[in-house]
């Protein structure tokens, strides 16, 4: 069976990833897609592409995210660096993993420093074990501490083939991942050169992709676009508000996967607006559709709909896309112009006939 593979990405790769192509490649080994993302480094530094990468990966349904922090032990204490990653990353899913990227060749890079970082992060995430990334030589020189062996190992061993199974360096007796290359150039969906890895651990049960989900302001990626509370979300980009707990709930659940309303409706591009002669009916326009609050189903009655549903964007109703109305006006104007031209031609012909008849 083909080894389960994944890449690790940072701001050194392009921000635009074809996540669906990448997902298909990563899942081809064992059916589970994975990606490693650099979240942060040192204290106060966040990877420039992290938010975009994580939002894209989650939207595409990547099964496992491995979020790593690059350590600068020569500048900071381990607790501060662990806490900084916690601040950047926030909550994670049960199947996701945090990792310490430990590779600076400095005297401060010790087993004690690594253990304190791992121990702090373990406490930060309620006992969930983080992992550690290091090379075989680095482990031999700096990480000879039996206390580290309980934390999953991501071994760097560049033999440039996913078929490699290098010796496990003490104090570990197994590894979770092996990074086999730092120069792969043919990974689907990822332009340019990237690190490539194989998964050799034990698969954990994964959330089924079709299982409905619900987003909130703490969901990774959502806070980049909205702020507020359970009753009203204000869009940071457009300034418009999704108001009322019912509207927020509908938006939060729409689609039941990816980032729900953010994925399927997009951002609000207008205010909630009442409809003349239709008391209690309100609609709001979004980038990809129009949401209507109509508990009495005065305007429409889509099968199975509750108080909220999506309006038709064609036709002449309140949900009509204004661009369609503009096009209709242009068509009518062109038709009128063509008719006028034909009428003028007929009038010219009649004038010529009269002129001939009178001569």
C-alpha cells in the first residue's frame, strides 16, 4: 500500500493552494488527508499564511491538521513560546495535533527546554499530548532525556523517498511521522518546492466528512470576518450585521460542512430590509444569495423551510439580483432600438414609393 503522505507549509510557500487537489493526493494512501502548517515562531511572530492556510484546509475538509511552532530557545523561555502558540492557534479539533519544531543549533536548545515547552502545551490543551520535530543527529546531540519519549516524534530524515523507514533514535521507540524530503516539487495543489512527509503512526477515528457542523465566532477562520456575540455578528469587511439569534443560527448551520454560511452565503453586502406591504418579512443580501425571514411564508414556501429560507435571485421579487434587472433593461433598450430602426426603414421605403408614384 502507498504510504500515507502529507506536506508541511509555511509562508515560504505560495498562499494559494488548490486544497481539493492536495486533499485527494494526501488521502490516497490511507484515506485520511493531512497537512502540517506553521502557526508561529518565537514569541510575537505568527506565520503570515497561517490563517489563510487553515481556513482553506478546513473548508476543503482536510481530516488532520498538524500545527507546528518553530522554537527560538536562544531568545525566549519555553513557557512563553508555548503560550504564544496557544494564543495564535486557539482551540483545535480532537484529531488535530500541536508540534514543537526544534532545530536551532544553539546552546540553549536543550532537552530541558523542549520538555518544558511540551509540558506547558500539554497543560494548555487539557492533557492532549503535543509532538516534537527534530532530526536524528539533533536528537542524538541534544534530546537524550527519557521524559521526552512520551511525546510523539516527527523525525526529519532526508533520504528523499517515501519508502524509507529510518532507525528510531533513542529515547523514542517509534515515530509518528518522517519528513523524507525538503525539496519535493510535484505535490498536487502546491506550487513550487515543499517539504514532504509520511505518516507512520496509528490512525484515530475521524469525524465523518458528511457530519453536519455549526460554526461560531471561535471557529478558525470565522473570526477573521466577524465579531459580536450569539445574537448579532458584525462583518469586519462590509460593516453590515447579521442580526437576531435566528439569523445567526441559520447562517451558522447553513450547508452543515466547511464553514457553513461563510462558505455558502459569503459576507453580508446589505442591511436587513423590510418589504412594503409584507409586515414581518425581512430580507438581507449576501455575496452569494439572499436570506429571507418569513415565518408566515408570505413570499414563498420552500419544501421543509422554517422561518428562514433563501430567496430566488431571478424573477422580479425582492431577492432578484439587481444585475439581472439591469440586463433586462439593457435587452429591452436594445429591442426598442432595433424596433425603431426597422420602423425607420419601413418609413423610408414608404416615402420612396410615394415619391415614385407622384413622379
